């Protein structure tokens, strides 16, 4: 391994991917609401 830096914990690499996945989940949630006409809580039976 050429790169021996840690990639665990609160490091920039982890935070970047966490942000990207959160944005992806938010967009998928909005698209699902638009396609079904129900909110996320209504889809899982809580609202």
C-alpha cells in the first residue's frame, strides 16, 4: 500500500462519502414521493 493514512473515523474521506450518500438518499426520497404521491412516512405505514 502506497497510502498508509487511516481512512476510518472523522476524516475528510469518510465525511465526503457520508455527504454524498446522504444527498443521494435525499434525492431518492424526493423522487419516490413524486412518483407515488405519498410521503416517506406514509409509504412505510407511519403516516
